[in-house]
C-alpha cells in the first residue's frame, strides 16, 4: 500500500534522510512524503518517527496502488 | 521482603522528581489547575514533545505545601511493563505508602500477572492518607497492557490514590466516560502552550530584552511550543541581532523544529556542536563519556551551559549524568547521520569501551550491540559470566533480545555460546546443543578473534549451558565441570553470580531425573530450591519447585507433590510472573496428583491450563510428561483408544527413561482396552525399568491369563527399595486379584484391605478405579471389614462442585448410549426414540450436570457415579 504524508513547513534534506524509504517533494508551504508502506506496523512506526522529529502531519492519505 | 531493587546509579533517577533547572518559568495558572486536578482520581497531562509537561508537573510537585507523598515513576524507552510495575511498587514502598504490606517483587518481564494489581488496588483502597502517583512518559511503554492495568487501578484503588499521567498520546482509558463523570482533569496542548506573558518571561530569563512585536512573532510561529521558544532564546542569545533572527524565523517556511535546530546548531561554537552531535546517539551521557567521544576536556562545562539554557539536555538526579530531550536526540541523530555517516557505530563502540573500563559491563554490552560489534559484545558477555543471568532472569541485561540481531556467522566461540544461551531461553535445547558444538569447533580452531574471553569463563559458560541442555543419557560430567570451574573463581566473583550454583543444581537434578534416578533428582531439586534465594532466581525457584512436584508425583508422594506444586505457583503469583514466563511443571504435577486420585475434572483443568504455558510443549522433559498424563487421562476416562491415538500421533524423540514412561502409558491404555498382548509386547520392547514397569507387565500377564509369569515378576520386585507407594498398592491388588481368580475370596479380601490401607494415606484411587470390575465385587463384600474403604468410592473433593440433581432413568439411558460414542441418531435408533426426544433428554442431562458438551457430561456423570 502506498501512502502520502503532508508535513507542515518545508523539511530539510537532513531530516528527510530519516525517511530513506519514502520519496519527498517540497512545496512552498509543506513537504509531501510518499512511498510504499509495508504494513500497519510500518505505518505507525512512520507516524512515530515524524512525531519524534517534531514534524507535524497536516494530512495523510492512502494512494491508489 | 524489603530488600531494595538491585541498586544501579540510574535507579534513583527513575523514581526521583526531576531536577528543576534554575530560572524555569513558573506557570502559576497551570500549577493551580494541577492542584485542583490532583484532588480527583486522575489528571492527564497530554501534549507533544517539548511542551513542558514534565517540567510543569515537577515544578508543581516541588512547590506543593501538603505532606501527602508524591511518588514519581519515569518510564524509559526500553522499559517493559514488568519493569514499570516493579519500579512503581518500589516507588510506593520507598515513600512508606505500602507500610509493611508484602506485595512481592514483580519480575521484570513484558507483562505482570493480574494478581499484583488486585493486591495493589486493595492496599491502596485501605490507605487513609492521600498519595499522588505520577507516571511520566506513559507513551513510552509499548502496547496497551499497562493502560489497561492502570485503568484497573484508577477504578479500584479508592479515593486515596491520585494518579497523574504524563503522556505524548492519550492513554487507552475510557476518557469520554471519565469526562462525563468528572473523573479526569485534563491539561492538554492548548493549555500547555505558552501565553504571551510566559513567553516574555522565558526570553527575559535568558537575558534577552525584546519588544512585544518579537514576542508576538515567535509565539505565532512556534504556536506556544515551549521547546521551540527555548531554542529561539538559545539562538538569539548567540546572535548579534536577536530581532533579526526572529524576523528570519517568522518569514521562514521551514518546519519549526527543523529550522530551529538547524539554526541553533549553526550558532553553537564548534565544540558544543560536535559534542551535541556525538553524544546524542547515547542516552544518558556522562561528561567523561562525552570527553571520550569528542576528545575534548571541557565537556562538563558545555553540558552545564546547555542545562542553564534549558535546551537539549537535562540533568538527571544521579550526579553528573545528563539526558537528552528525546525530540532533540532524534533530530541530532538525523544531523549526525547526514553530516558524518558511518560515525554512529564507532560512537557506540567507543562508549562500550568506556563503560567496560568502569566496570559497567551490562551497558558496555548494550552499546557494543547497538554499534554492531557483536563479537566484542558476546566476548564480554561470556567473560563476565552474564550468560547465567540471561538464562534465568528475563529482566537481565544483556538479555536474549540484546542479541536478537546478531548474525549467525559472527566469528569466535563467544558468539556461539551466546547464541546457545538464547536458544535455551526459548526452551530449544537441541538448538542450544548445536550452537555449543559450534562454539567448541570454533574454540579448537584457535582463530584468536578480537576480544577472545579468557579460557575459564568460556569453559564455565559452555559447561553450564551443556548441563542445562543435556540430552537424555547424559551423565553428571558437565555438572562436575561447572563445580570445578566455580571453585577456581575468587570468592567475590562467585558472590557476584548467585544464579550459577542453583542453575547447576537444577541442571544436575534434571540429568538425574532423565537417567531414572528419581530419589537423587528429588534431593537435588530440593537443594536447588533452597539455593534460589535472590531476586534474580525467582523464576528458577518457580521452575525447580514445579519439577520437584513432578518428581514427587512420580515417586507416589502425592501430598508432597501437591505442596511443592502449590509453592511453585505461589512464587509465581507473589512475583506477578506473567504466563509467558511461567513453567508448566507445577500444573503438570497437580494434574498427575489429580489423576492418581481419580479426580479427572481437576486433572483435565490443570492440563488445559498448563498447556498454555510455553515450556509445557517445548521443553522435552515436560512435553513427555504432558503426553503421558494426557494419555493416562484418556485411559481413566474410558477412552483407551484415544490414549493410544495420542501416543501414536506424537512420538517425540526421547531417551530411554522417557521411552519407558511412554511405553507404560501405551501399555496401560492397551490393558484398559482389553488387549494385554499388546501391553506385554510394548513393555518388553523397552529395557527393564523402575518397579512400576514390572508391576504393569505382571498385570498384563495376569490379564492375559499367564498367572505364573505374573507371580514370577512380582517375586522379582517384592521388597524392592525403589518401589513407590503406588507400586506397592498395585502389587497388593495384583495378589488380591490372583487369589480371587484362584477362588479364595476371603484371602483375596485380606490382600485387598492391605492395598486399601496402604493407599489411603495419599488418597490413591487410580489403582482401584482402573483395576477392573472385580474390585467393585470385593468392595461390596467388605461390609465393615475395613472402615477405610469409604474414601475410594467417595466422590472426589472438588472445589466449587455443585450439588447435582439426579438424572431421570431415560436421561441416564440416553447418556449411556452417548458414552458408548454413539451419535444422536444412533442412540435414538438404539433406544427406539425419536431424534428430537433424545436431544431433549440430552439437553436436560447437560443442564443437570452443568456441562455443555457430550464428553463433559459423560465424564461428570461417571465421576458422580451416575452412569
């Protein structure tokens, strides 16, 4: 399953590297991370990782496969 | 039991109210809310990282006037629920809240038994004075188990307990209901956000003079996030143009934490930046450790400076130790990985060396493992004899989990020894043996891998693991080797490893048991139980007592078996051992006792229960015991064919002792099916064993009509010293049966009464219930010749047994057909009734017997002598 996470603000290359399994795309006011999420555990792990880095999730959605 | 938890320098920091850095903004409005919140049962302080939750509750706790104790428990990342509850109980104890109450000490596993909570709640309920219990960092414990347990406490602990939960996530409690009932007071992110006044105070506290516009700007951009404001203050004090920094920050569109940390790192002097990056991967950090990692002597100063700025690190209650705020630790790690990829493992390895030089081997091993230096980590584990605690104490550090990711190909004998120990924690004895063989081959190759442990501890570890995983047929060579190697250890070293001797005694007793030396095994287990004195050997004590119970039962000492098995369960209950770490030995022993006493429901219940426990089916000894008991139960229930099928389906590869008891189980079932020929054949296939086997063979010969051979066998073992009570009872019965067959009924009765008198002491019913219909004949004819026969036919005592209404003759008939394994349709045809009528009678019979299934109903009816 593929997911997209929209993060508030732009995220630096340094912090983006904490998500090597996701691609990211910088927009003016937010950063979109997207990629394949293995399973539920991986999903929650990612959410925790965003939180641990102080990144706020504005939106999260499942992408069509 | 008021011995303190093993004192470690960081323990105090878990149970202490966190240190208050000077100059922290005192937030009166929130402190007032906490004060009123803690009048009620539950206060929840919830908000993201860096919102100042802990600081708020700590400053409230430090400032409060009342004498009611505040018990503080900080949760750390790797705490299991067992560790959490152990600290919580310890915290309450230290504040005198528990007085002299004996709660036992929870083992440090991944769950606690419910019993602990019940006892804790009832203790708290009886408290007359209030106590505030703060759980700091509830979100750091994985799973919802602790939440469920805390809910139990909230709802059952009574009015004296005031719980404060600090968490980044809402706990899994029914908060909506608590809100409706006014049970919870919440301080959430919007409350924790800094107000303009507080933000201004924070900036002034750092020596910054800024105008309202700047405060407003920072507040808007950080949304009142405390950590963000502190980072701003830190960056601005380093900047020539604080207002300019604020303007840039305000205009930036970067994520707040990302921007601030990058900026702050950029404004730090190179020395502190390097220190921050290099030490954040380790948590907690000591100035000397920081020096080892950075090569700079001024680490302590840098750390203290950071504390004063309320940024990045906070001091721990233990002197000179600091901890990174989790948010910053993560971001700093990300920066380190991006700036100096590949440095992280080196940092862990360097920290490992620093720890080991200070005698903190557990931390050293953990760091080495984190740095992927498996050979070194394993070598230290072996060198410092840390394999023994790893095998007995699931809370030990290092644990099997520490080495979960160690590659199988890690060179050297030590990693193979550690892998062997990991197998043993999963009751995988054959896996353990094959790793031991590998360790031996590697040691012979003398490849001298890095950090090879000294010979002696390696040999001791190998011998101990060899003993504990000994296959059937092993002798006591390994046990003697362990003892000899232990004797060479200096006394203080021996004292540091209190689990080795009980492990050795336990291993040796198991070897003896497997060799059929029952009496020696019992004595050995008894000795092992007495040697398990400390907190780290709780589980071993539980296991030894259970095995002792099993050995007692095998020796026919049923009352003792019951005592030991019950004691084993008591140990587990007292220490709140969760099912995942309990041993099935005690349950098997209770099942064995119940079977010998013909209490079939109890036996079935115990077996069902202990089959849920991991070692019952994984440990080869216990797996055999279980199989034998299951088949015996089926035989006793009159389902001899089921017993045989069971034995056919599962034939584990076992040693001769186990093969012997399996053969006995098979022969017993065959005999019950009226097939003495098979019984004789099965028993003659295995070597001559304990008297029980000979008695059984004699019974089979007698049943086959070969009285001469039976008597010949009986004469062989008459007066044998190792004949157990059940053996002697069955011998007397066999003679009675033989005499009866000869036609001398009065003499048969004499012998029968002898058997009864012998069996009475242990309430041994099985030899009578399974001997055949002739027993009933003799019993009927006793008429006062022995006043001692009532207990044989009496309904076995069963706690909670209900008075059962008598079955109607029709119900009884239907049940009899069912007992013959007929289907409903067949039973109907047999009795000339309609299927529906049969079903009605059955339902009514089930109802009277309190059973829900055929098998249970039949069994109940048999037990109550209704069939």
